[in-house]
C-alpha cells in the first residue's frame, strides 16, 4: 500500500522543526527510563495514584443540551518524579462535557489530544458535542502537558523542544488518566472508556495498559509504537537530526550509559542487528552543511560512506571542541566549492583540520544511522505497547487505521494484533490527514460500538 500524497504535501507546509533542543538532559532520560520500568507493569502501579486523589471543578457553563465543567488537579508525576515536568505543566486541566439528558447509563469517554490540539475547542467541537447529540454520551477532554495552558514559555507552538519531552508527556498522561478514571468512578459515571486521535491514540493506549479493569479503548490513527513516526514516517523530515547527531556523538553518555537502560527487545527492536538499518531509506541520508544547504551523500558510494565516517570521527573522536570542528570542516567544504568526493582524502591527509589522526583506525559507522537507531531505541522503550502490560480485556479495543497513512508507518514494527490478540482493527481508505479531517463520524461510531460491546459483556458495574 502506498502513502497518501496529501499527507506528504501537508507535511511540507509545516516549517517548524521538532526536538531543536536535542535529546534532553541525560539525567532526565535516566529518570524517565527507570520510571518506565514501574509504570510499564500494571501490578506495580496499583498504589501509585490513590483512588481519592483530589480533583477540582472551578467553572461550569450551561448550554442547551449539556453542561461544560472546567476542572484541574496536580499531575501525580510531579510527586513521583519531582521536577521532571516544566512548571507550566504541573497543573493538569480538563473540560468535562456532560449531557443534560442521558439515553442509557452515564457513559463517559476520555479524549486525549493529538499533535497540535491545544486547549479544548477542536475535540469539543468535532467529537464531544456530536457525541452528546448522537448518543447522550459525556466526554472528558484532558489537556496534554506541553500544550495549551501547559505549554512551556520557550516552546514554539506544538514542536516539543526535546525528545525526552514526549516521554514525560506520556508518563504524565498515564497517571493523569488514572486520576480521572478514579474520579469518574467516585462520581458515579459508568461505563468509562478512552480514545484519542493520532498521538492522542497512542497516549490513550498507554493509559489503558495501566488500568486494572476491563475498559473500552478506541485508538484512532495510531499504532504500536511512536518510533516509526520519527524515524521512517513523514514527520522524520521535521526532526532536527543535525542537533541530535551532534549531541549523540559528542556526549558519550548516550552511547555508553543510556543504551544500557533500554530494555525493549521485541522482534522489531533496534537490538536485533542490522535489519532496522536496512529499512532506512538511503535516499533520506543527508549530510547537513553549515551554510544551511544539504548535499546528498550516497550511502552505497565509497565517497559517501567515507565522508560520513569522517564526520563521525571528528565529532566523536575525542578531539576538543568536536562540535565546532565538524562545523568548521563542513563549512570549509561548502564555501570552497570542493566536491564531496575529495573529502576522504583531505581527511586522511589532515588537510582541513591539521590534526595527525589515523583516519583508517578511527572512522566509525554512519553517525546518521546510529542516531536513527538510538532514536528508535529510546522511542520503543517509552512508547512501544509491547513494553507495557496488555489491557485487561483486548476484545474491548477497536483500532481505526488509515490504509495510506504516511505519518504512522506500520511496516517493520509489530502489529497491535500481535501485541494485543483479540483486538479489532478497522481500516479507512486514504491517509492520516484526510481521515482526521473527514472521518470523525467513523471514529465516533467505533466509540459507540466499543461501549456497546462492553455493556453486553459486563452488564453491571464491578
């Protein structure tokens, strides 16, 4: 199956870069990975969030067919991993849309936000209000950390500054969803379920792995891991690979310490040898020049391979000021008009940098591929569903996927059916963007179907 042209075109309209700050502080990554070992095991998490965790409603609006409550609480992540959240994100905010007339029981679906979904307007307009009219169903919209009121002052729009921010967001949303599910139970609402579109679907899936009871789950336009999104999907082109490569090569802690903390070792793990590297499209391997231009280096050519090895050598070869030296090197090539084919001989003869270094001994594999592999490793560690507990009842999961989704590649990763046997996957024609814009009714129908399935299987509260 090909990929949607609309997805590719839409991506080209977005000019902002992801992860301009790099990987995040190594000590933050270590703390997150240690916490992942706890939160990935449902039994270990039973007592992390008390059932009476305080939740507050601070505003209520009356509408013709519903009431809209605004509420807040302090994210449990602030208590469990202090200081890992930016100050702006510590207070979790939500909006609760409740029908004035229930059709049957008092069902509530929690909606987690997709990429770029700040505040509540989009989910309220496209999902929650139609669900009140169509099914008499309430919706609770939780605001993601790093979005809306919870966005750090130095973050540009929706572009997370560090790779670690995505993992912090996920950990926070798992715990915050648990707070809200406990609160809704205390308030007498039933049945309860979770959904989300795109990134919201990933986050909803992670949250449900932590809930100790059967619960409807409807992840839309998401899949088993976020690693493919940032390594092979169209969003990979928005990643600031230059900064990530530079940090990975200069700071040995990523290669020597962080990698050792990665536990995920499934069939699609980066630890399984060279297979993942084969899946990386060599045409996407770009050597970024300091002047902002890009010159493609053919991975299969001798010059391309040696030039990339040379770049790895001078960034990570233990020389002082490695970052400055690689920029100096690339700038020299760029400004002099020299061919990249001459780069290996210049490096070997130390012509550009004047350093006596044994090029043959010190060359390393492609830094770009190493960085992609490391990205896959850390993403799988914190977002791969196989690294978390299996939901209590997988028959209550309906996944909605777009056949030609260029944002969420399914090739080369474990399918959700393999990880969650018994779940249902529904496929839509078209890509990510067209489904998001025009298939909200299909997502809502999947929610209704899943809740009905739950009520048939579990007709009474327990």
